[in-house]
C-alpha cells in the first residue's frame, strides 16, 4: 500500500513538473520565433537593397537590352450549324506584337532606343460561295521606332534630342511620320520619362490621292512610363503628340496628332503569360478628307518575355 502511494505521489509530481516545463518551452519557442521573424524581415530588406543596387550597377555599366511580345490567334469552323447566319464557314485570325529596347544610362548621359511592331491577319471563308476571298488579309500593321539621347544637367533634367518614326511594315510611308527635335527631357519620378521639345521638325509622308507630303515646325511632347507590380504584372505606356506652330495649307489637313500605346503583361510561368496591347491615335493627315477620326487597335494573346 505504501509502495503504491509513493508511486502515485511521484507520478503527480512528475506531471506537474512536466506541465510547467512545457509552458516554459512554449514561451521560449514563441520568443525565438519572434526573433527569427524580425531577423527575416531585416534580411529581406537587405536583399531588396542589394537587388536595387545590382540593377543600377548593370544599367550604369553598359547597355540594358530586352525583347518582349505577344501572340493572339483564333480559329472557328461551322458545318451545317443551322442557327448561324452562315451555316458552312471557316475563319481564322492571327495577331502579334514585338517590343524591343536598348538603353544606356551613365552619370553624364543616357541613350534610349525602342521599337514596336504590331501585325494582325484574318481570313473568312463562306464555303457556300465559291467566289469569295479566302486569303489572309492584314488587319493591323503598326511600326514605331524612337531614339532619345540626353546630356544630364542634374538628376532629373537633361538637354536632349529625339528622332521618332511612325509608319507600317508593309505600307511604308503611306502614310508615315518622322520627327526630329531638340529640347529637354525630365525624369521627375522613377520609371517616368517626359520629353519636351519646342524645336521639332515634323515630316508627314503620303501617297494618298489629294494629300501632299509636307513638313512643319512645331512642339513635340512624349511621355513614357513603365512599371512592374507584384505577381508578375508589368505595364508600359507611351503618349506622344505633335503641335504645329503654323496652320495647314488650304485644302490640306493639319498636322496635329497624338498617339497613346499601352502594353500590359501577366507573367504565369518562366516568362510565359498573357499579353494585352492597346493603341489609340488621332491624325487628320492620315484620315483626310474626314476630320476627327479616332484610330485604335488591340491585341490579346499569349506573351513571352526574355
């Protein structure tokens, strides 16, 4: 009986002793976890600073180059589908955009070069009509090239010169726009570049009937913004405009114009994702004799960046 009582006492003592030790261990564990979380946050901040410094080192040490783009395609077929207005048909569309850049940034100067190409094709075949056109036809054709050089006066103002060309790949200079100008380039915030060139010569090329190739002095303004967000989302936007100092000749269109281009990318896996491009433009020179026509194009499809 004494032996059983002694075992019971020892068991209860061990239980309460073990319970107290477990509380202490849990408290120590929570304290260490808090210390580890603080150290991890500090390490992450240092890694972010290292990445930022490395990106600046790469840019200042030479050229920063890149290529990205997107592809969109669609295929449809109807065979005796009675609810369709055209019961037997095949249709297909294909579109793509390519963006390239080569930039150099030093303590004294910068030189930014970019190119944009957008092409789209489509076809439609009414299988009940033997004489319809079933070939692929171009639905989108955009070509834009730009080169901006600047000599820095301080961290956010530079004296600059810009050359910019806009036309199409397969219908070159019909119409086409060339700008050559000088002025200032501003970088007031990160990822934003604003070009203000009050001395810009604007060449407008055309082979259209009733529209003459012409040129005029005016002001050129261009703004480029790029941004990368969390989750693999990237956005680039370019707004450019020309404002002529003189009036148009009698019977000819004015040379005022603006263009707004946007590209939005969603990275899904190792550079592969979804790309969306949208362009908005107004230029009476290209739509004459109709004034005030707004031009636009859009592309949605798979994208790949490298």
